[in-house]
C-alpha cells in the first residue's frame, strides 16, 4: 500500500506522455501526407504546362485555362498558380488577387505561413516557369488530433481526482473515544496493581456491614518428598548469590488476589474496584461523558455457592465490558457502566432483573432476592468513594423494601456544586 501512490504517479506520467505524443504524431503524419499530395499535384500541373504552353501567348489561351481550372477544382489545397516569363513578369495568375501574393524585387511572389504551406516552382518551354502554392496542413487536420488529446488528458485528470477523493475518504478518522476493553486501548496510564485487601479508613464503604471481602486463599502446601527421595536426595545446583527465595520475602508479601479475575465467577477482584473506578471517572470527565456504577447483591447465596456463581456470570455477561465487573462483598457484584446515564442504566437493570428472575427461579428458598443500587457521575467531579457510597445507599434502600428491586441515587449537579462551594 505504501508503493501504490508512487506506482500511480509513474503510470500517470507515462500515460500523459503518450497522450501528448499521440496528437503530435497525428499532426506530423498529416503534414507529410499533405506535402506528398501537393508534390504529386504540382508534378501533374507542370506536365500539363509543358504540354500546353509553348510560347508566352499560350499562357492565356483556352487549353491552359481549362487545365488549370480542372486542377483547381480537383485540388482544394491549391492556393495560387503563377506563370512567369524569362524576365520574371507574370503572364498568368489564378486567382486574380490573393492575400498570398507579394511584390518582390524579382517580381510577383508568394507570402505564405511557414509550416502549413509549401511552394513549388519549375521551368517550362521558352524560358518560362510555373509556380504554385499549396496547403500541406489544414486546420481540420490539426484540430482533431489536438481535440482528442485534450479530451484524453481531461479524462485522465478526472480519474486521478476521483482516486484521490476515494483514497482520502477511505482513511479512518481517529477515534475520539478509545475502546474500553483494555487499559492500553483506553489511553489511560492505569496499570493493574494488587492493593491492600483491608480498605483505607477514608473509604465510605469501609465500615459498611455489606463490605466483607472473602479472605485470600492460602498458597497450596509444598508436596512432601517421597520416601525414596528422602533416602537418596537428588543433587541440586547451588543457588546464585542474587536469588531471593520465599523465606527472604517479608511476611504477608504474597497475600492478596492472584491475577485479575476470580476463577469461579469470572469477576474482577474487589481490591481493584476503587482504582479502576477512579481511572474511569477521570476519563469520563475528560470526554464530558456520564458514568454509572451498579452494585447488585443476592440474598441467600455467598461466594463459592452455585447460585452465586450463576448470578455473577449472568450479571457479567449481560454488560459489554467484562473487565469492569468486580466482586463486591460476600454476595454482591459491582459494575462500572461507562458513557451511560442513570436512566439508561435503570432500563438495562430492569431487563437484567427479568433475566435473573427467569434463570434463578426456584433455586433460592422463598424466591429470588436480588437487589440493585445505582448512582452516576451526572456531570459532577466526584471520586470513587463518593459514587460507591451513593450506590450502596441506593442498594440499602432497595434491600429495606423487603421485596428486592432497583433503586437509583439521582444527584443534583447544581446542589452538589453549591455544597462544594460552601465547604
């Protein structure tokens, strides 16, 4: 594809050269043909003069006039004919007056345009001479080749312009919003890291009873060596001085989630929620887009239960961005919904509730107890703790109704700005 413009430019120059050479060759061929026809016509005219004019007075007699009239009508390219005596005086001229006649020191001659006309002269009887002027390149013979070349050149230019427009329109415009599938595509400097499992004291949801993260799974114990191995231990290479073993690490340095997602549910670890939500809030603010946070919980099931795994996978698969769905507490999930206001999120949550009711009906005693809480950025500059706290408040309100349902926290941007101004 990089060589395509160069190839088209070379081909265009070759075609333009051919288009320019084509009319030139046609004009040159017409000029040669006209000169050959004029030479043959003058040879016939001189032969008639030799057979008709023997004395000066014969140049005005009827036989010579008839011969000239026949040649004049048969050769439209013949412009003028003159018969002179030995002293240069004109004995006969056809036509009687012409713009091609000119008076010279030698008598009457021809004034002609160079290139498109030619002059022939030859002696006849009694020292006399005959001269003739012919057109070798007519206007018609020059016009048609030039016209055809101009049409071909204009067609080529039109094709080149059309190709340039098509090539310009085919180039993809840079996307204003990167895909949110991975942090690299989103254009943020967010990098996954393993934060502390114990949330900071400043978090709004640190003291909520709903926040009860599952303890990290302990590392699998090292297998005990077999009896034969104990009896005859294999030789091991001496470790290098720079090697750091497990015992050299600080206590608790290997605690925490392994990888980005829980193997059973496919949801991201709750430890990553706050950091990822902060990055998405900054990105939404830079693009002046909305963002919603959904916290959903299921009563009667906890992590590790089959019902909770079904609930988690259904919630994760319902939304587009799998890397924005996280575990939340022992029986909940939190989902970041980018570029989505709270009304749109409510409609989607309603459809999700119907799907969960159909797939989990009869699996839990007393029916399905699924509750959902929503909040959105709504044009505010908020941090992750605030929007999590608002979603948890909406979830608590939905749970307090007793029947399960969906509640949304609808912030007022004007009151929020007034509140911040009063701080």
